[in-house]
């Protein structure tokens, strides 16, 4: 049974003895708390290029020490030898800046951004929710925001993992030597910074600039198609169960503002607050936008049957695909705005 390599001390599996070359003596390392063999990985200063180790192999390597209770330890073979066995894929020592060629994304927005920048082919894994473009649906899935599968990610040998700030995976992956970049795109300005940074990281700064110009043009086009009769109307945008809403300061709030609508959920409540349902009774919206799954029985919510938007059926009830489009701060932001315009134009006439 081969040992599992991690960046911190961990017990080796029973029977997981390491095969070492004769005469490669090493120094002792502590055993695990239960007396089981342990494997410790630590970075050491790199010797000059071409230097040889004590056993004649390359010395530019990670120092790895293993211990077996009651026995002297021996140095492991070179990193290149272990990498050939797939044991050290994420621990290769960079000899200089390496191009990003194997990417794992842990957010649908980041998956879409990578592909919009022309680097879909470099994706080797995504979170379970990434669904666009269609080609990413066949890639290995590595969990989600709360349950990223660290071991599976490492086996994919990424040289870049892209994730959001609330993902729990970042620190664990960095401890294993996996390069990580985190982005927090919750406003239009955040999104622009994210795309520009990704463009630089992936070697696609020109495409990033072109993508931003396209998004701005699509937003302007959507705003231009908004019927004058709808401009200035108040709107409530629900984004999840439990009356979670998009406030005027969120990227969704900024999108509806671009279309000329007035959000009834103020930015002082946060970007995506969970609101008290009575808020809408105090400030009834003319329009309601949100997922069909949670808004289908709006009239059953206490007092909501009296809301103008409910009484006059001024409701944009979005299916899962359109809700995904609206709720992902990515390269399809302009497309989401156009989708909202189409939905609003299809509503029955309402009195003011």
C-alpha cells in the first residue's frame, strides 16, 4: 500500500513502508501520536542547478523525511522519481514562473470567466454547480463551497485553483503547495477587477479588456431596450430560500438599476440580506423577480397577497437556468440583463 503524502505530519497507512535505496540514511523524525510511521514534508533551500545529492541524484528537491519507530530513517528518492509515481504532483519545485496550464475552479462564475478568456481547454476540474459552457459538464467535479474534495483536487495536478473568499479549501490547498487565487466578485467593480486579474494570470490581458468592453456594451443595449413604461418602477429581487434578497449595492442590484428600476432593498442592509417579509409591506414593490421554485406561492406569505406586484401578476418567475444566469457574477452579466428585459416586457399591462 502506498503512503498518502500530505504537507503536514500524518500517520502512514498500515503496511505503508517506503522503499528506499540502500545506503540512503536519513535523520530521525518524531512518530505519530499513536506510534505509527509518519511522513513529514518541508521545503529546503535549493542547491545550485546541477548539484548532486548524497546518492548521486538531483539535489534540487524537497527534503522529505520519513520515520519508522525503532529504526533509523532513510532519505526518500528524488522528487522527480516520486512525481513519476504521481505522489508529488503538487509539490514540484518551480524553476521559474510556470504557465497556468491545469486549472480547477470552485465557483461557476470563475469557470465561466476562464472559458470566456479562451482557456476552457486548461480546465481539469470544476465545482459541482458549474454548467456553462456545456463542455465543462463532463469535467471531474470536486465538490462545492462547503465541501471541496481536497484529495480529489490534488490528484488532478492543478497548477492553479480558483475559488471564492468563502470557500474553506484555500488554506488547505496552499498548505499542500497548490497555487490558489481567491476572488470576491459581488459588485460590477469587483467583477471587472476579477476579469482583469484573471486575464493577467492566464496571459490573456487583451481578451480580458475585450470581454469587459463586450459586457458594458451588452448592458447598455439591454438598458436601451427597456420599455419607458417600466423605468422608475420599484422592484424586489429574491435570490434564494428564506427571503434572501439582492440589495441595491449588489451586482444584481446594480444590473436592475442599469435598467432603470428602483430596488426596494437598500444597500444599508448588506449586499444579499435576509429580509423581514414585513419590509415589502412597508415598501411594496411594483415588480418582483426571483426563482420560480420559491416564489410560486407568494400569495401564501402573510400579507403578500395585497402587494401590487402580486395582485397584478407583475412577477418574473425564473427557472433554474435563468436564475443561474442572473445570480452568477461573470462574463454573462450583459446576457442576464437582456434576459431580465425580455421577462419584464412579457408581463401583462399593470396600472400604476
